[in-house]
C-alpha cells in the first residue's frame, strides 16, 4: 500500500531541494523589492514635484478666523463636503463666537443652525462638549498636541492631524481623508483601506517636510481629476507616475475604483 503521509521515521530525501527552493524564492523576492523600492520612491518624488507645481500652497478649504473656529469646522466636516460646512459656520460663529458661548449653548439651537450637514445632532452634541472641555481643561485654547486633541469629542486622528498641520504647522502625522484614501491607493502608495494603516504607509514613504502641503494638494487632485467614479486619468498630471495606469493592463479596472 502506498504511504501518503510522513511519520517520524520517514527520510525526506527532498529536504535539500526544499531548502534550495526556499532560498531561491526569498532571493527573488529580495531582488524584486530591492529594485522596486527605489523606483517607487522616484515615482513618489516626481508626484510631489508635479503636485507642488500644479497646486502650490493650497489654503485650508474650511473658512475660519482662529483655532477655535477651525477645530469646530473640521469636526463638522466629517462625512460632509467642506462647501456645506462653509455655508453653516458663519451663522454658527456669529451666534457662538468662542468656546465659552458654545459651551453654554442648547443642543437644539446648534442643531437647528447646522441641520443641513450629515449627522448634525451628533455633531451638535460633540462641538458643545468640545467647547466645554476647551473651557474647563485648556483655558479656552485649542491644544497643539495629538494626545490632548484626541481627548476631545468628535476628534479622531484625521481631525487632529488637520489641526496640527494646517493650523499649528506642526504635523505629527499625515492627514487621511476620503480623497487621500482613494488617491493614495490608486497611486500605489498604499494597499490598505484602513485610514490608520494608510497613514502609517504614507508617513513611511513621504518625507516629513511635505506632511503639511501634500495632503491638501492630493485632496485638490482628488476633487479635480481623481473622482471616485470615472477618474479623469487622461488629463491628470500624475498619469505617468500612477500605479493604476501603469498596472491597468494586468489588473482589472474595478480593483482601483476604491
Ligand atoms: S492618473 Fe487617474 S487614477 Fe491616477 S491619480 Fe490621476 S486621476 Fe487618479
């Protein structure tokens, strides 16, 4: 009868070949990685230069006069367009111009002003609580460090990164919003869809001196060319350095519609 399993006494004459195969496999992977990383870094550097030339110094899209207005606008902007937020904030800030007045506001009053944006009830509660904490814990000032920002209701890493890089110009991470998720995935800068993992990838491959300017340039590109559906690749300035285009012959288009 043929033996189809190995027991302890079986001599495996194939072991040397298996070891050889293992090393060959890893050598090949090593060579590929060694070749790919510098090539990828070149593509990233080219993209950074092209975006800087095309968009230059992009100002934050959300209107604001000070750090308080900015953090409130950024909290409101989750799952909502900046245009919609810019429509409600003038009224909101004229009624509640500082943390003290907003901390004492009624949820119904705030909700009525911001009701055209998504999740307005939750956001009304979050911005009032944030104003209360700013008053009690931070003397009415918006903190300029990640840990304190993350302690505020409605503030996750994205909001905190936006405040630190766009307002304080002290980036501690890379902003990952819905546009940056999509564009960086298509460019081949990440294979992840989770914002925190994407941020880790971007921090690793993008020099820190670009962490303030590049996110806004990528967002501008996402709005102008790299739409969620039917990206305008033929006019996009990154078409020659985009993995979506470079791999399009071997990968299915719908793998890149994320
Ligand atoms: S080439 Fe196309 S997929 Fe790539 S970044 Fe530009 S618009 Fe997006």
